[in-house]
């Protein structure tokens, strides 16, 4: 008999939010790790343990160019 977890944990999909092109171009919108106080530049990681690679500036700019959306860090809403 297998002792498997009946409810396997799944990673939640990255939530992408639309930003109007004018707002993206003209406003200072905090949306990538390098802008955050919880980002450790030396290790390129989040000091509170979040996955930083999908929220880094290069990834966010690429996402915006392809989809018109970015992945806001939900923790920044309360930072």
C-alpha cells in the first residue's frame, strides 16, 4: 500500500496583471524584484523566500512585450 499524499501540492500558476501601455511607460510602477526592499542583489534572491526569477526586470519586460501583462509580487501590496 502506497503512503502517497491524497492531495498533492501544486504550485499555483503565476498571476499576470494587465497594465495600460501609457501607465507602463509614464508611471513608476513597482513590479520587479530589483525595485523591492526584500531583494538581495548579491544572491539575486528574495530575502523572504519568494521565487525571484519570474519577477526579475528582464523577465517582466519580456512578459510585458509579449502579453501586455506583468506579474506583480503580492507581497509588495503590503510592503
